[in-house]
């Protein structure tokens, strides 16, 4: 067997392989034995027909095809072992000649990364100052999260929860949205079902229909509706407003944070927001530093890594289940799977580059992941469970070898990023405390509280 190799761009190697006639003949004999064992040829017992009869009965090309199925994987495996090639994905095989076989294999191999002088990178942490107005807003939103809904006998205001009937048509009567008794929170700026819809509801009264026309935004998921005028007829059936708890010592104590007074709650909220500000500043440095590291490094990688990452990203964005559900989803958003892939290609490329430079950085600095690091990563994941059932599902999921490997990769990324930011800023990640409730969520969310709350550190990761 004659083997020659050629290095190609984009971390690929081209193998040229020529197989001797003697090896091909031996494989043809193996192919004959495999075929004859499963054939019934008139006049012969199963498995007993001579090779010449089998070739005459099937044609020589069938025997050659069977032989190539046997030979090519074996020859390829021996070739990459002899040439000490480390593939990262399946090769692209091109058969140039069938007898005796001559073929090429284009093989994606391990990327090569040469980091720039990352020790020269210098950044400073500059957390935003938390104002008293932000503290007030955080506390008010926290009260809304713990507030109760109650019927309101007044016109609709922003923030209300409605029960509403909606009829709508596009153009000459094509239906757009038609629903009765649907729950809808009036959130100005929300572009659902279309831009401007929640603003039109403000001021409406129960039982009095309102007709209005809106133009569908040009980035609407279904392309057929973009920039079309929609005529709506809406009738409010019920208005509910959020009744906020009093800002007193009892409310502070009800949060189960060890707070005794409303003043203590205010201090706690300020500390939470300040910690979130530090986390945002740290994340900003982390993002800029990795971008700078990518920019100053020499990186060569096979395209297949991006394709694999695209598969992962698209699978994450599509509903799991049967093919009909998938097709219905793609039709609903007005996209094809290939279009979704192209939409996310830039993100996939960035993720590949980020992964490669961080892996190389960890290797150069001797940063090793311990079992304790993996356990901490698993605990971070489990702490995000919002119910006993979700916790049970997560425990089952992370018990597999594949999940443990994924956790190890996550721990490696976290450890490397921590080292990088600590090094280029001269700070320590321990300066940012891990708190027990999400101030940033409290400062921005109107949703009721979950059973378990994430921490600022969890959100930043």
C-alpha cells in the first residue's frame, strides 16, 4: 500500500492511498465469502456456490463494491495510524480508481492555536454606581413580584393583566389572530402580537370594543405578514391590577433573607445591586479580553467544527419531537432549517474561536480541572432547579458519562476565564460575593417569584 500525505489549509490533511492488486484480490475473496453466505443461487446450497458463479450471477461490480466496503475503512485506519494523523471528524473520501483501488481522504485534524501576548492585556474593573433611584426601583419591582392580582373597575393601565377577546385580519380578510378570553399583560414596548398593540389597549374600558390598525414590523417571524396592515377589534372582558404589599418590616421579614426591618431590606437591595454591577463589569472585561485574545492569536481550524456547532445551536432552537412538529414550527416562523443555520453561523464561528483560545490558554498555563471543580459545576446546575421534579430530572441527566464530560468542559471554561480576568485586572473573583437572591431580577421583573432563585454569579455564567 502506497501512502502520501499533503497538508491543506483550514487544518486538513489529504491522504492519497494506492492499494496493491494482491491486497485487493484478497479482499475480493473475503467479499465473495460474505456475499455467498447470504445468497440463494439456483442449483447450489446456500453458501456453496463458487466465486465464478457468484460473479456471473451478480456481476463483478457488485463484488468489487462489497470489497471496497470492507477494504476502505481498514486501509484508512491503518493509514492514519502509520502517518500519526489525529482526525477530529469523518473524512471526505473520493474514489479515483476502483481496481486496484486508488482513493483520497480529506481529513479534518486538530486545530492549531498560537496565542498572542495575553500577559500584556490590561483592563480595570469599573462597576456602575448604584443610585438611590435604582434601589427604589428594585424594591418596588420586588413588591410587584410578591403582589397579588385583584379585579380593577377602571380603564386599562400599563402593567394590568387582562382577559381579552381579539379579532384581526390582514388585507382583504385573511385572518391574523382570533382568540377569546386570552390573558394578556399590558407591557408597553412589547412587540406581541405586533408592535404598538399593548399601547392601544391602555385606556380601554370593560365591554367596549375598540378597532385599530397597526403595521406588522419588518422583522416579524412570518415573512408573509411583514409590513402588512392588520385591523384589530379588541374587547376587554376583565381588568386585574397588582396589589402591592406595604413596604414595612413585615414585608422585609417575609422574604426569608434574615431581614428584620424595611431599612435592612433597603441595605440588602443596595448590596445586591452593587454586586450585580460588579458582575456586569467583570463580564464586560471577560468578553473584551477573550475578543482581544482571539484577535491577537493565530488560529487555524477545520470548517467541520463550525458545522457541528451550528447543528448544536439549531437543535437547541428547534422544538424536540416528531418531524411534523418541526415542520410546523419552521412554517410558523417562516424559516427553513438551512436559513436558521445561516442566521447563526457568525455566532457558531465565535463560539468555536472562543473555545479554542480558552483551551489553549488552559494548556499553556497548566490549568487543570479537578473532581471538585466538576462537583461545583453540578451543584450550580442543581441549584437552578425550580421544583422537586426538575431537580430529580437534573440529577438523572447529570449521572451519565456524557453529562459528566460536559460538566467538566464547563468547569474548564469557568476556571480559565476566572484565571484570565483575575490576571489581567489584578483582582480576584472572590471579591464578588455569591448572593442568595437576584437583585437584577428584582429590579426588572414583574413575574411572580420562582421556587428557587438564581444568584448573580449564576446569571453571569
